[in-house]
């Protein structure tokens, strides 16, 4: 990673910030996007404290023009782009019957189209460098999760997009990685959208039992370094993917029972 230029969308908290720090400590120049100016400043201060070469861009990559500007600023700052990590994303916590359709649309715009837009503008630079395109997906991209219909749909869409792109780019030697962290201790559940589009606030899950964002970031650095095709993390995540492939009917019941236990306030 020495002197590689890495662009991380949604890099101001959770997995995104931890990934920026991990790539920076591995020797990369780091460019971070985010919508919140205060969090961008906090991230920049942390990177500077560790003497990591960095640049921040206030941008919402779910807006095409802002995704383009983020890529342009990254290249202008360091002269090239080697790795794109599509991390920007939001989640939801609501049954589909109760959810405002605007919630589903918002998730698709950020999680899926944010990936499409940024990848589109980064592609010429990544191709030139024979670099890496990474999608930070989820186990919800392999297995639809109740109460997360919009989130699951956006991650399934990301999987299809990046799998097709990976195949297109084989002759150019571009590496495409789909990374699925599983349940991770980050702020994505705190900022998840409720049925009406408001943020749910406190996470309903026990964050202490989850893999940390820093652990996920360390795995991501190694997966990019070794140009891995897929990365599925946590024992629960790996088991879910395995069971869903080979015993899908049983997995339906297991996932529903787990959901009822974790989300007792939902009447399923």
C-alpha cells in the first residue's frame, strides 16, 4: 500500500474511518468523503495526528455531481487513484408494510447509486493503475433480512453491479472485491432510518458482542493487498451465507426466529 492513493466514501465514522486509518498506517495517501463537516474535521485531525497523508472532501456520493467532484479532488490532490472503497451507506429498521417508500428510495440512492456514480468516475484512473474497486456490502447482500428490505435490496444490487463489472474488467487486470463484514460495532444502526425516515437512534443490538470496525479495516487492507475476490467476516456471517446457499428453506425460519428475538418490538 506504500504511496497508493485510496478514496474512501463515507469515511468519517465506523468502518469508513477505521479503514482510512488502516490504509494510512499501511503507507497509503488517503482521501475521505463525508456529508458532515464536523466529522470530516475530526477524521482529518485523527489522520494528521498519525502523520497520515490525507485529503477530505465534503460530498454526498448519492448525488452524481458530488461523486464526480470527489474523484476529481482525489486525483488533483495526489495525481492518481489506485483504490476506491465504496463504503458510504445507510441502513433501515422497519417492516416493509410500515415503511415510507421514500426510505427505500433513499437507501438505494446512497448505497447503490452512490457506488455506481463514484465507480463510474473513478474507473479510468483505477484502470490506468490496474488498481482495486471495493464494495463494502453486507451479509444482507447474500441473504435478505426482515426489517431491512431496502438495505438488503441495495446490497443485492451492489453485488450484481460489481460482479458484472469484475467480469468486464478481467482483461484490464482491475481487481474487484466484495466485502461483507457481518454485524459490526459501528454507528450504522444508530443512524438507520425508521419507517418514517427518521433516525432510529440507539441501536437495539448488543454492540459489545460484534466485530469492531478496526478489525474489519485490518481485514480489508489484507484483502486488497492480496487482491481477494470476496471477503465474508464473522462466524455468524459465514454460517448464514453457507446455510442460505444449501438450506434456504431452513434459513428462512432461522432468520425469522432470530429477527423476532432481536426485534421484539416488531409485530411479525
